[in-house]
C-alpha cells in the first residue's frame, strides 16, 4: 500500500507562518503608532487636523487662551494628546442620560 502525501500540507504550513508574521507586524505597527502619535508636537496644521477647525478659528482660540498651546517667540506649538483631551472635555451630557 502506498501512502499518499497531501500536496497542500506545505502550502498550509507556509500560510500559517505568513499569518503569524503578519499579525506580529501589525502589533509592532500599532505599538509604534500609539507611542509616536500621543506625544506628537506640531504647529497650526496639526491643530487643524486634530480639531477639524479652520486656521482662523484656531488663532482666535489661541488669542482667547481657550485651546492648549505653547508659544516660543512667534511660533505656536500644539501637542496631539493635549488637543485630544481638550476635545474630550468639551463633550456635553446627553439628554436622558442616567448620570445627570
């Protein structure tokens, strides 16, 4: 009696290796993105991208000292983490919420 080898076994083994490598790469990318984006520092373009507000509105909020920012000389800087927490603080309570 001749034992027949499944020709798809090597393909399945390689596929499982590729899946494991892909998952490992995704985890590395996610950890790298979370560490860099939380402490990202940028200018007015970063503030516009995070808040989705226009440049004139950002400048108005800066002059009112209503948005977290730093200023060195004539240069404005914003931290992504501070802008995100500022946006979270502006949430309003939902009508009918049990925690009112």
